[in-house]
């Protein structure tokens, strides 16, 4: 196994590990910038540097929106919360953003709670190109945008793509080319019932 380190000054050093010593007390090692010198190390480089790229990647944080005043799922649902009820029910504050028809408050709040609880399941790719985004239905034209907006300016937009073989879904943050999977919340199936009036 070889390990290459690139330093701040632009130079690099490659550590090349050889066989185990005859006494099984370590391994032979040579450095690319020290020709003719051989060292022994106590543990194998393969044990020290056994992390995969998936284990080392820094996943992006999904923005947190605490006080949601607007919620949308693609072009199927766009709900806003008003300061005052437009019906005889003083607790009726969620409405369709276009028609201002009242929406089922418990369903909307359940969907929002579910959206807030979304977390990455697995990192897939760091810099997905246009063809990869299209394949996963994550390009801007095909993806389903899940958007949360708060009254204090907080906002989160998650782009949802197609389903994986294991039942998860591909996703990315708006404006990012990093691809992840997440487990689909069960409550998402209830989004069509949100238009039922209270």
C-alpha cells in the first residue's frame, strides 16, 4: 500500500509499505524523498488508512427552519400560514397559497414535522454533473422541490429525485451538486389530503 501526502509548499511525499519484518514486529517502509533509506513501522498503513471516501466526506447540513410560515411540495402543494383566520374557526391559519382555500391544519403540521426530521441516509456523489442529475431526476427541471420558509427569513429547499432499489430516495440541497439518499417519510403519502377543509 502507498500513501501520498501533498504539503502546503506544493511538494509531496509517498510512503510505500513493504512486507512484514521477519520477526513480525512491524512492516518495512520507504519514503519517496529519502532514496536508499528503509524504516520499520509498528502497524500496517492499511490498518491506519482504511477509511473510504464515503466515510471521510463532510456531509452538508440540511438548514433548520424553526417557525415555518410557508411550505410547498413541488407543484402539488403550496401552503401559507396567515396571522389571522379567514374562517369562523380562529385556529384555521393554513391556506392554499394561490386560492386561499383552508387546508387541514393537522395534516400540514404533520407534513412540516416530517420534513424537518429528514436526514441524510448515505452520501452518494460529491460533484454530480448534468447527466448524473438527470439520471437521478435531480436536475432543476425534474426534481420535486420540498421547501420550508420561516417568518424570520430561515429557508430550506430540498430537491427530491427518484427512488433507489432499497426504497430510499435520491436528494440534494438546492444549489448543491452533492447527492445523498434519505428514507422517504411515511407521512408524504398524506400530502394530497392536506386540501381537505377543516
